[in-house]
């Protein structure tokens, strides 16, 4: 693989991880739950703040589709 292809693949992976984190925070906020994460050698509890103007939708969420089966 060329260096340019490797960098593009890494960018796509990073973007996918960021989107998954955002979706996880949205789901937790919609369910009024918190998330416990391990960062920098410490365990932290994150309480997501969800704006009321953004409706939560399970559409496009593979985990939600799996639960409906």
C-alpha cells in the first residue's frame, strides 16, 4: 500500500470511531443514562447533555435493528 492510501484509510477509521462515539452519547442521552469510560488511567463517568431540539432516531442504528429482530 502506498503512504497516501494508508493515510486515507486511517482517516476513514478515525471518522468512523468519532461517529460511533457521537451515536453512543446520543443514545445514552436519549435514555437518560451515563457512560463510564477509562481515560488517562482514570475511570470517568460522562453524563451526556442532549438538546431537546434534536430528536433521537434508531433509524440507521445497527444495534437497534438487531434488538427489533
